[in-house]
């Protein structure tokens, strides 16, 4: 077992090395330039995300699709992951993490557009879509589409399920002394109650849970920044200086190369917002929208909220806390986060625990939909019910098992998902430009989609 774990650890390190980061960030920059910076339409996108497209075809509202995607995207990585990037790469890692969010908005836009453009409707009226449909219908790459679906299905049991359930059980045990066996049963039951109802049930719960959990976490960050107000600007200044000159940090942070700082920041940002991984467009395809560009804009806001806002806030909170309390250890991501939130009187640590618990649970819900759609693409509707049952069982297994090998396998599957998805975006960039010109550049966002 150890040899298998070491193999996947090495594979994960290779797949998430510089070639993948260059491919992802390069795609982000290419899409930003090729699509004339769709980031400029951010406020329009936010407005559309809370506006219901009632007469449009789809299974859930645009906000429901966005909330489900955010549920899967916003996870423990936004809290612990950013702190770990700082611990390993220094304060400058926050800047590079943030940059991936700014440019990643364009890639998330492109993914959402293709999801609607190539989605298909079942005889019962349900909408199915995602990179596998873009690969098959847009490029004729059936084999690549099947591989993407397989990678997605496997990843859903890893990063989307067992590791999140394990995080919940660990937090509950360490904070409240609740047995993993009991917590596993509770999370298992809650998961079953939601996902058995299908996408509408998942979207409804995520639509209520995501704004609530994000708001509480953001308010907690703002409070810490208020307490650390004398150190906020020095923290921002240090982040910017260290992004290009790591030795500017001084002390224990000195010695990291610019390449090392960028590596940890880029890796955390790219992994956190999932722009380019191909997961979010699977649920974007179910949205009620009158044309592909409207949903593309709505989808793009997911990266904005996840990385540009939440990850950036986390980074500034942690760096300002390090400056304010220089005697603490900054070599442990989890300890850094706990230290920062402990500065909130009485409710600091419970707030952090609540954030980690809800973020992890929402990720379980979001990824259940991704995996189910992948199984339905591969084997048909009947097998999706089998998948739901296995997914629920896996939640309990994840709560009580050791998961080091699962983390490494999940990391590999996520990287392997990204490769065919990015290829579809790059090879279909002409379609992306055509649709963007038709609806966005000509200010025709209210125009109905033409029959394909």
C-alpha cells in the first residue's frame, strides 16, 4: 500500500508541476486576450447571477447552478490551503494565488459558454452538458470525452467526497470530541437526504448554504482585519514585495526563490478556483438561460468570489496576523489559520470550525452532481442511482478511514481532468469568439439562443 501511495504522490507532484501550471495560467491569459477581457463585465455578470431567467430552458436557476458550482469549489483549501501556501512560499504566494483568480475568470467564462453551447436534452427534458459533451459534439473526440468522464467520476469519490468527510470528522472530533463513527453517520444521512432529490434538491440546499457560509466567513475575516488594522497595509505591501523579491520578507521567510513563491501561490490558486479543471461547466449546463453567454458570465463570477475575494481575504488576514504577532510559528498552515481566527473573542475558533465544516459539506454536495453526470454520460441514467448509493456509502468510509493515498489519487484525477478540458477550450476558441461576438460584444445578452 505504501508503494502505491508513493507512486501516486510522485505522479501528483509531476502532474501539478510547472508544465500544468504553465498550461493552466497560459490558458487563462490566452482566454483573457482572445475574448477581449470578459473580466470587464464582472458587474453585469453579478447582476445576472441573482436575476432569474424564468422563460429560459434548463433544470435550475442561474443562481442555483452558480451556488452548486461554488459549493464544490469553496472548500477547506480556501482556508487551510492559502495558509499552507504562505507557510511554504512566503507572503508573496498570496499575490500569485490572487493573479490566478483574476485571469481565471476568463477561463471559467469560456467553460460556461461551451457547457450551454453543446448541452443536450434528454427525452424527459433534463439538460446534460460539460466538457465531455463539448469534446464529443464540438471536436468529435469521443475517446477523450470518455476519459474525462472517468477521471471526473473517480475524482468525485476522492477530493469531492471521502477527503471532505474525513475533514469534517476530524474537525468535529478535535473540537467537540464527537466520535468519527457518529459524525460519519450524521454526514452520511444529511448527504443522502439532499442528493437523492437530484440537481434541484442540491441546487436548493447550496443556494441557501453557500451565501450563508461565505458571509459568515467573510465577516470573520473583516473583523480580524479591523483588529489588525495597523498591520493591514504593511501586510499588503509585504505581499506585493515578496511576490517579486522574497528576501524582502526578512526573518524566517527569507531564502525562498521567486520561482518557489510563484509555484506555491499559482498551485493553490489554480487548485482552489478550479478554473480550467472542467468541473463547474457540468452544473452550468443545467442552468435556465436564454443564451450561452449569459450563463458564461454567471459562471465566471464563481472564480471571482472564490479566489479574488475569499482567498485574498484569507491571505491578508494571515499575513497581517503574522506581522502583528511575530512570535508565532508560521511553518504550519493549519496552525496559522487557527492563530488568526483565535483573535476573535469567544467565537473565533467556533467560527473557523463552522466555516471548515460547512465548506467541506457543501463540497460533498457539489461534487456528487459532477460525478453523477459523468456516470450518466458513461453508462446511462440507471447507473446514476447506483452511483448515488455508492457515493453515500463513501461518505461514511471517508469519515472513519485514513486517506493519505486518496488525497494523492484525487490530485492526479483532477490534473487529468484539466488536460482534455483545456484542449477543448483551446481548439474551440473560434466558437467562443463567435458566440461572444454575437451576444456580448454586440450587446445582445437578452437575445434568445438560436436552434443548433
